[in-house]
C-alpha cells in the first residue's frame, strides 16, 4: 500500500498528492547530483595538483638554464675585459701591425677650425 502526502501547489493552493516513488526519485536525483559534484571537485583538485607539479618542474628547469646563462655571461665579461685591456691592444699593434708611437704630436685648436669652415 502506497502512502501519499498532501502538499500545496504555490500557484493554485490546491492539494497535490505525492507518492513514495516521487520521493525516491527526488532522493536518488539528489544523491546523484551530490556524487557528480563531488567527483567534479575531486577531478578539479587532481588536475590543479598535476598542473602545480608541472609548473614547479618547469620552474626548476628554467632556474637551471638561468644559472647556466649567468655563468656564461660571467665568462664572456671576463673575456671582454681581457680583450679590451690597453696593454694587449698596444702589444698587438706593435707586433702584429707594426705600429709605433708618433714622434711628433700636432694639435689643431678647435676655434681655428670653426673659423675656417664657417660653422
């Protein structure tokens, strides 16, 4: 024997019978919705966790590359300062190019230069 309860419809204020099968269906629907929502939340949690691990792994790789590049920069700066030293440049100019220091220096005053060219 099925029990029926009486509820009121908000629109007409008439009693509507609700049977036990309707209650069971609503309860099953409620449980299924809760299970689906929980499984979606769990899936999102797992997805976020894997993304965080992936980002941390990429960050470690980039920091290793950065430290390697910084050491390369330090080596290149040392090489540049070695190549730019005045004593090395003078030695190369004398030995390889056969250059010598001038014996007489000639200075041209800039005021005379501007008077001649009219600037």
